[in-house]
């Protein structure tokens, strides 16, 4: 499973990239609204931070298929290779996906996925990724983990190359459940990255090891002080 950052704050992205294995960054209009200004200024800065090889997901906001296609081309012209254009999994979005599959090499992430059949249709339209909203599905009274697993089963049964990039997580347990079944990718808010490893037992064990070492080596001593 590839891990991506679901955020547009440069400081947060930079810090997480330093600490964790990160494959890229996802954004959406709501995330970009928290930054404001020219969205391409933010996206260009993200692209320069994560490198040209990393994945960057950017959403088209037009409502008509022809406009979505034009917007997708504009986004990728500016941000370059490995930029995935997020297109909602709705009828006009499906039309745009089919056009892009037939006329260009633009990579598409089908977004706002709440049902397995949405994901299936998006995959048939050529989407590289589909993004089920795990926690939002839970909030509707359904099971986001189960829906995501069903999508994976559908792709496997129908020999489809489309991958899943699971989104909308409330906690690290949801991520763990999808790790178990081998979902292709997940995009996480910064707090979920830290929640994966925040554990008082872990912190206590590390502190205990340091205390034991300092008990015989001396305060603030490390292995660097010996040879």
C-alpha cells in the first residue's frame, strides 16, 4: 500500500515527508480553500517539494464533461507528469474519463466514490485510481471498510487494472483493516500519519532503553561516544 498525504499545508507536507515513506500528495477543492490564493502557486510548491516522480492528485471542478477534459489538460500541462486529475464518479465525469482515455495519456483518479458500482463504472471508463471515502461512507450508516474491500474484489474478479486509493479516514484502525487486504494506496491527513505510531507503550519502551544505557554510560551519552 502506497501512503499519500491528504493536505496542502507545505510545512505539514515537508515534515511528514521527512519522517514517513510518502508516495505523493492528494488535494481537493476543500483542502486548497484552506490555503487560499492562486491554487497553482500552492500546487507548484507541493510538486517541487515532493519531486517530479511522486504522485500529485488535483481535482477538476467543472461540471460538464467537455469542460472537465479541458481542465484536466490544463492541470497536467502546468503540473507535469505523475499528476493525476481527480474527476467525480458521476455521469458527466464518466464521459470525461472516457474522452481522456481515448485522446490522451492523462491519469485519472475517480473521486467521491461511495458505492462499488461507481468504482466499477469508473474503472471501465479508464480511471487509474478510484477513491472510496471510507469514513464518510461510515457516517452514512454503511461500512466503509467493507465497501472498499468489495471494490477490490470486483476489480480482481473482472481483471481490471484500476487501483484503489482509499480516502477519508477517521483513525489508524481503519487504515490497518485496509492494509490487511492489500489496497493499493491510501491518502491520509497529517494526524493519521502520527496516529499510526502514537502509543505510550512505545514511548515508554524507548525511554527505558535510553535510561538503561545512560545508567552505565553517562548522561546524554550514545554509541557515538565509544569505539
